[in-house]
C-alpha cells in the first residue's frame, strides 16, 4: 500500500483533533495536530481581532505550511488536523470581510499564501466535519477553553458559510462529508466505523466491516 495523506477540515469545535487522533491510532498513521497551543497571539486575537488578526493568521500560515511540507515528506501515511487552505479561504477571508483585517494586511497575506501553496501537493482525501452553529457552540462550551468562551455566535456562523463555500468549490481531491449534527464518532463506534468505511471507499482500501457511509 502506498502512503496516504488525509486532511481533516471543519469549523472551530467540529471535532477535528479528536478524529485526527482516532484515525491515526486505528490506521497506524502519523497525526499532525493544529498548533493552537503554540500561537503566541491567539489570546490577544480573541480579545482584539483587528489589532492581532494579521499576526495570528501569519503564525498559523507559517505553521501550517511547515506541517504540510513535513507530512508530505514523512515516510508513511499521515492525518492532518486542519489544512493550510482553511486558514486562507475561511479564516483570513472572514476577518477581511468583517473589517478585522485591513486590506493591506489581507493582500500581503494572500500573496504569501498563493506564492507558497502552488508548490504544495494536495491531500488524497479531505474529511469535512460539517456542523450547525448550535452544535459547534455546544462543543466549544464543552471543551472549556477560556479564550474561546467569548467567541460570538455570528462569528461562528460566518465561518460556517465560508466553509461551505470553500468545500463546495474544492476539486483538488475527494471530499468525505460527515454531518456532525447526526454523527458522534467519539462516543459511538458505529459512527466511527462509518467514517472508516468512507475512507476505505475513497482511498481504495480493502472493505471494512461497517454498515453504510456518512453523507
């Protein structure tokens, strides 16, 4: 079997890190996690988005590009928690639309993103964890990160709209959509097995013992 690269995409609180770990353990692959805890601007960003948006997004972009290059070069199959594409096509775009990132900063960011991303090979499969705003807010409250508790409902809703726009236009690799309003893969093994069946289907693994696939 050749090496594979799966990317987990989804809004804040969708369950990306959890699914990354579960897939990595089940398949024996290497996980690459989002660098939230390393971002020195994140708490400042949530307090004052306009002041810190460029710095925070630039940090995430640099880390995501670093991880993308590492996982492409990794001698084995990998699972990535959030992609470099989401940073630009969802989060930075949303900040610019909300006037939380200046036009000058946004143009600089997009130029950097565009120049580098054209050299990065896309994942073999994107798993998109799609959830309603209510579901996301419940997940955010449940995990209890202090700096996330002030996130506004409209901010999450705006991100959701941009996520759907981005994934609807994504053509570089197959997309497996998982409706997080219906599926609870963390606590229901049957739901997790359906995700594995979807991975099997898209990547051509041997069939697993699972009934059906997520929509």
